[in-house]
C-alpha cells in the first residue's frame, strides 16, 4: 500500500491544464469506472450497489463485479478465522446480506480484544490488517486531494459527481472492529 500511495507523488506533478490535455481520452481508465478497483473494494467488504449504476452491462468485467456483490468477503473469511481461534461470531453477521458493506460489531470487538490478550501471535496479523487498512485510507485521501487539485468541482471522468463521491469513502475502514478497539489496548 505504501508503494501505491507513493505513486500519487508522480501524478501530483501534473498541472490541471496538463491533465485536461488527455482527460477526455481516459475513457474506461477512469478510477470511477475501474472494475479492478471496485472489485478490490467489494472483495474487501466495502460494497456499494450504487456504484453499479455507472457500469454499463456490457462493460468488460461488469459481470464479475455484479457477481462479487453477492459473494462472501475478506471480512467474512476473517470471521471464519476468528471462529477457528475460539471466537463467538454473532449469527446475524454470519447470515448477513452479502450485498451490503460490512460494519462494526461490539461482540466481534470483544473477541478480538480477548485474542490480543490470549494469543499474542495473532496480534501480528491484526496489526498487519490495520496497516493495510490505514494504507487504503491514505491512498483514498491522497487520491481525493489529487482530484481536487486537478479538476476541482468538475464531474468525475467516469461520470461520477467527482470529489463529493470520493469523499464518501474517506474514513471508512475495511476492518472496523480492529480500529474500534484501539483505545482499549
């Protein structure tokens, strides 16, 4: 994630007029229309069905994205892992609507805290997951500032509202429960 975030430095060397000189030719290379980035979000657990309205049905990869909307996510597999370590995961989480974004859960947080205390080797995994999540949030922030810097209040290249849409995902962690317990450690 740190390498990905560092690439924004290169993009920030462009002036708004430099970006405008080729913006029209981006077509499906727009971040908003990037099937791959949406797939990453969906697989991690940050699902927004509303993003599909900007993806044409015949768009390459659109079928994969729609499929991912109804599949289990990294969070669901994280719950499975926690159960192998003796954690009690609420039934409503195991049977949740897979097309919706994941969210925090106090019972999961209590189980994670218990595992931090009883299984220090797992804390390494938890910290790596938190590092990844922090990197993703840092990338989102840097991307938003880059977009504000180059196009201001214009609509996004892929037809999104632009900066306001991007800001919706800012400060939305993937691993909510790992962040929610920081003050208790």
